[in-house]
């Protein structure tokens, strides 16, 4: 297939090319300048890599807005958080129906792939078979067990049983597990990721119970990535940098929960690979256009400097960076990469078009999404809905 009459953001630096993309067997085989005859007229759309939502929980979609105003722990901390109660008490068909809506919404927002942390991977897979799914156990340990470093083999068995059917293990945090249990989980040899340092009280609890911060305990396990790190303590970023551990930030959800702004400029300056996620659908719309715009504005606000972060750095956080972190062969328009493509039609909200990447980060939204392709196959067409 040849997609012609396109404006293409090519490569990791988003070089603007007017031309065409050839797709063969789901891969980009050629990108070229100029007008040639093709099979699909892109109608002068801007084609960018499909967006990747690096962190989301879709099963709580059923409880949209119901937890607003609750503190983080009351809301999501296993095993007694409000979210866990909702997941236990709602019929599974209702959970899946709401999760399917969230997946469709993501597609209409230009998202071609997402990484889901799920308490019930079988249900998450019913909503989308292609998603990266990390098993998040609900069986956890209490503070006394964490403080005395008690091993809980049942948790390790549960994680093993469920996670081997998934893409990895995604723990709610180190706070709910002893180091002995965490080490056994890490020894399972499956890809491991953890929420860490989302807010100050959980960091303080970790210090009180174990003498170490959440980040220090998490980094010892050599995880593939950490989620949040909104409130690192003194040496935490150093531990992360030393082991080159990527971080997935969820700034819009953090802001809603009042837990702070992740120190993304510190991460970038120290060479940490950063991606963005939208986190719990019950709190936050799964929309990376909103996430990008919010991040750009909040970083300028925090640093009191309008030039702190570049639009290209932000766009890479929802394309190339998450692909690298999650081991995907997409996230960039280059020959040989998977043809996960987002076609944006610049309506009047982006016209006249100035800097293309800045317009995408600061102005684009679902109205601009004309077509979404995954492996060269159209998964969303705005004319059909
Ligand atoms: Zn999360």
C-alpha cells in the first residue's frame, strides 16, 4: 500500500517531509518526498507515529468521577481502597463494557498501543487483545510484615500464576510488600515494573518501616521501568540514573490527586528515558493530547520559564520513548518500523499551521484524528466513528 499526498513527521527528530509512505506486510518499507500515485490519499494530513499510552488502568473506567476528591491511599491503595471495592462489587460484564469504551476512546484519540496494569488480566484482554498487560496483584502484605521482612510465598505463587500469561508484573508499589517477597517476585524472571514515590506519605512510610525510600527499594529489584516518581527524596534520582531505569510519568493524574508535579526536567537533564501515561480512567481521560498540553504548561509554570521543555521532547514521550521502554518496534516513522500511524487533519484549531510539533502538543485534539493505523491496518476511521 502507498499512502500519498501526506505531510510526514519522519524519524526521531520529526523532520517534516511532504510525500508518501509505502507499507508492506505491516511495516514501513519506504518514505519519500514528492507526489506519486498511491492507494490511499492522505488528503494532506499530517502523519505522525501512533501515540502510545505507557500507563493506564482501564478496568476502573466503570467508576468515572466517583472517586474525585478522595486522597490517593483511600482511593487506590490495595487491598481496601475505593477502587478495589468497586472492582470486586461490579459485575464483570459491566467492567468489560466500560473498559471497551475506554479502548475505543483511546483509538479515537490517536492511541495505537497502551500498557495496562491490571488486577484481572483476563478481563483486560477481553477489552483489547493487543495491549501490553502487566499483572498487578491485589494480594498484599500489611505494614507489620513489611517492617519484619516476612516472606509471603502465596503472593509469589499468585504473581507467578497470573503474570506468566501477561507481558510482565506491575506492582502497586513496594509499600505493600516486604523486601523478602519482592526479591522472590523479581526472581521469577518476568519483566517487572512498579509504581513508586507517587506521594510523600508513602515515601515516609517506607522509610519508617524499612529505613529506605520506595525508590531505593524498587531500584534494587532492577525493574524495567518505574511509574510516577513524582516525589523522589534526596538520593532517589541518583539510584535511578545509576541503573538507567526509565520512568513513566502521569502528570495530569498526579495534579488531580494533589500529589505534585514530577521533576521531569531533572530526569531529562540526567538522561533518564521518560514516557507519559494517563493512569486510572476513573480519574483521568485516556487522552495523550491533553497529557502533552498539560505537561508543557505545568513545566513552564513550575520553572517560571516558557522555554523549559521542547515540544519535540514531549511528543517523543508519547511515541519513541514508550516504544523503547516497552520493547515495541513502533513509535517512529522510519523504514523497517511497524506502520502504526496517526493521520491528523489540521482543522481551524491548528490553522494557519505554524510549528507543526508545537501545534500537535498545544492545540491538537480528537477532532483532528482522521485515521489511525496499526501495523498498516486501519483501526479507527473518523468518517465511520
Ligand atoms: Zn497506575
